[in-house]
């Protein structure tokens, strides 16, 4: 039995070649399929991938593994992780897979898995079972293999994003948006089209916007100080109100103020907690151990309840 070292605490990540390749991706697809339907009942999974050159071939391998285990696959094409989370719930399917290495180096790739309702899968609730099945490499043969279809949920995803804002309350804003040549660009374009259709007074200044898996402007990881210059400089040059930068699969965004200064996520968590508690008083706010005092103080001051979780989106969502 071959041990698969690409399985981590709440996702799958590995160096291309020995740790993660098409053969391993196929086995992960088979294992995920058996995990989702141990009784053989037909299921459906959505799948997407980021802009990295290897994501498409790994996506095909995972899809084949899923279909060979009897799972029907809906291929959403190039997507960010948040689109997969949205589509899994929106389409009422049984699971979702995003092939992505996020902000990791070029010689890496990986996967993020969810089950029905976009419920996260981590080492606490199923990821180790999927790893075991993939490592054993002994799979059931389904009565009927699955099929694959292509679909886009971008319009529905934009509809969903717009529910978070009150269109009538927007004042004129100039925003620098840095997609880092990752998967965020097409979603930003679709949002811009919606802003224009609604006559919203928002101007977008796009930086490193076109998807390019070779990342000519560096790996999209604004946590690194050296990767913040493009956003900062554009904010200052265009006298923007703020800047927003995403990582490669846009499940993380980073904010810059009107002076181009990076706003530490420590303070962003507090601001978000305050905003949500104003809409939903007395609710619970889950935070991770890296962001403590400011969050606790703000939540308590507004009358909310601060609850600490292990770091990692899967663990935090599981507590929710």
C-alpha cells in the first residue's frame, strides 16, 4: 500500500510528480466517490479548477475517477474555490471538488473537497477515510458508471454576491482590484457588469487581471510583503479609496487603505464581526487562535459571543 502524503489536515496539497500526479488524482476521485455513496446510490459532484497549467489535467483525472465510481460530474470549468462552495449548495448536489494550489509555489497543486450543502471535509470528519480508500487502491465496480456535463453558475453566483450589499447605500468609490492573474478576474468582470447595469457609482482599476497560470507577476499571495507592491502602487497612483487583492483561487482576499497600507487581517476580522453583529445582534462569532484580543473585545462590546476554533476553514465551518 502506497502512503499518500498529499493529504493534509483540511485539504489535499502536494508537490507535483511524486506527491500528486494524474494517477493519484484518479485514485482520489475514486475514493471520494466511494466515500460519498458507500451503498452505490447515484450521486452528483461539481468540479472546477484554478488557472494553473496542471489543474485541467488533474481535474480530468479526478473526474474520471468519480465517474468510474458511479458519480455524475458537473464540470464548471475554471473556477475559484468559493464558486465550488456556492455551486455545491446552489445545485443541490452531493459534493464538490476544487483543483487548486491556492497560493503555493508553481510546482504544487491540490484539491479542496466538500460534501452536500458545502459541508467541509477535514481530518475530523472524513478526509482520513478518503485517504485510506485511495491508499488501499481497491475499488468497487459500480453497476453504471457516471457521466459528465459542462455548466456555468457564474450568473447565479453574482446574484448571490449581490445579496450581501444594499445597492442604494453605495457612495462613489474607486477600487483597485488585483486578481494576481488568478481565477478572480472573470468574477470581477461579471461584478463590474452588474454594477454598471444597476448604475452603481463604482470604478474598478484592474491590476494583474488576466488569468495566467504561469503567474508572470509572481505567485498571488498578498500575505508576502513583496507581493503587495502592485496593489499599493496602484492605490496611490489612481488615488483610489481602497485596494483589494486575492490569492489564486480567491478564497482569501486582502485589503489596503486609501494610502496603500496593508490592513492586517487581525483588524479585518474585527470589522466584519462588528458589521454582522449590527445586522444580527447577540449572535456567535467564530474566530481562530491567530486573531484573538481585538476580535474578542469587539464582539463582547457589541453583545455577541466569541467562540474560538482550530485554524482552517473546514474546522471553523464545522463548528458553525
